[in-house]
C-alpha cells in the first residue's frame, strides 16, 4: 500500500473497494474452494458449498492493509485447507489486478530477470499525457523528472514531437 501511495502514477484512480475485491478474487483463483462476492467496499467470502466464511468492508486506503490481513486470517482460520498456496502472495497478486493491467508483483528470480532485462532501457519524460478537447495535453508531471526539469507544466498542449504533428 505504501508503494501504491508513493509511486502509483494514477493515484486518483485508486479505489479501495476494487483493490480489496481484486485481492480476494486473486486468492480465490488459487484456493479452489473459495468463492468471493461483493460490491462497493464490501467483500463476502464463502466456501464453494455455500458455507459463509465472513465478510468485511474497507473504508479508505489506510484501512486496506488491515482488511487484507482480515481476508488472509478468515481463509486461514476457515477450517478448510489451502495446500501450498502462499496466501499473502496471492492477495498481493490479485491486488495489482485491481490497479491496472500493467501492475504486477515481482519477487525472487522473476524480479532479478526483469531487472536485468530492463536495466538501461526504460525511457520516458516523466509526464502523463491525455487527449483533452482534441489536444494532446500534459495532465501530470513527475516532480524532478525530465519534463519537470525542462519546464513542462500541467495543462501544456503538445503539438509536435520530434517535428512531427501529433494531430493524427
């Protein structure tokens, strides 16, 4: 959650209820008997045979870590086996699905391989662009990034990139 608050590029898009549901659903994908339902900020857990396990709600981003711990505890204490499933890891993997399709948890060998593959190849200007009134517009600038250091500001309209029009 700390990483999301500090580094996620679209903090206004974060929805605590969606993150909680996605985390629980990720766990449900790994634990064959777990059924996850819910709407809004509520999540209901049950066994596939219909036996309720528990339900909970999340209030805001600050209460999300405790809600995730509660989900893990409910599953662990349910009396149903989870086999070799790493409950915490599955919750985190599911949580990233609630952010966007690009966010993922990488650990151990997968992280090392990703770091090697990415080293020296990540390029960007440190700004988020979007179409506003049919104009390519700067909607966010990363403090201290190249765009910020170059004087790019929120609201700037980008007309050309490398002497090519962005209109088409």
